[in-house]
């Protein structure tokens, strides 16, 4: 985690790429609020009109996505990504066959795993987190599971959700999730400000979220 004065705040955006019952990829970007204006201005100069276009990261080629990742890294902005495989979902479904909101629990767990990489415990830093709404599941439930895991891990944050058409900054999270999905991971993990998040969900998280 970069060292900042304790009164700083971060704007954090998370998005998902993939269908609920298949392998899903998650992308997160954490931008220092004081740097947000310049970051967006520099991105527009480097990639004119890209944030305004109705195009998903999966529609961009690998080279384009890598250039975006290089830009984020050059701007010294924290980012991370992970995925939940179809096989892991099948395994967990067998362990918890009748658990209500099964997929919401998994998504909330993945939000938390990413947030662990870019947030601190017991800090006065403000974390303003925006999750991209997903019409495949109950986004409010998934957000509440993430909030529960954050609080149980002594991490305070403000969580909201919204649509990409209203919050263009969510596109950065989409680009990151898509980069994890399409790029060779060794290329992604080499970036200095990229925080690796192992794909397999830790048993301590599974136990906590499925016992709630």
C-alpha cells in the first residue's frame, strides 16, 4: 500500500466480467481523490473519447488493454484483479447446496479479497467504493456481504453501487478485469502498482461468509 497522509481518501471502483455460473473476472482500481482530476485528464489525452464510448473491455484487443494497464501503472495508481473459476463454484455449490444467495456470497467474497489488497485496517483514510451493478444477481446482497467481511476484518469503507453509463470511472475496473481475462497474467503481474490477488478463495473467508 502506498504511504499517504491519514486524511487522504481513495475512490475505488470494482467491476465483474463474465456470467454468474461461469468463470468470472474481477477488476479494481483505487485512485487517490486528490489525483482523480489529473488522472482523468491524462487518460483522455492518451486515449481520446474511450471513456465515453459504449465499449466493454472484452471488445478491446490484448495490445490495447496492455497499453491501458501501462498507463495506469505509470500514473502510480493501485490496481488489482482476480477470478473465481467455474470449477471452484461447482465445488463450493456441492459443499453448500441449499445456501440462499450462493452467488451473491461468492461475489461479495471476491469484492472483499480485492479490497484487502488496497485498504488498511483501523485507519482514518476514507475509502469510497463504487461497485458496478450486475443484473445477474442481487447487487445489494453482494454489497452487504462485502461490507460484512470488511467490518469483521476491521476495515471501514463506504460502499455504493451504480451503472457504468452513469459512472464512467467504472470502466477502468472493467478494463482491468478484461485485461486479467485476455492478457497473459505474467504481463499483468509485472506492473509495479498491480497488487496480486490469488484466485482461490481463502477458507477463512468461505467459512465466514457462508456461516452468516
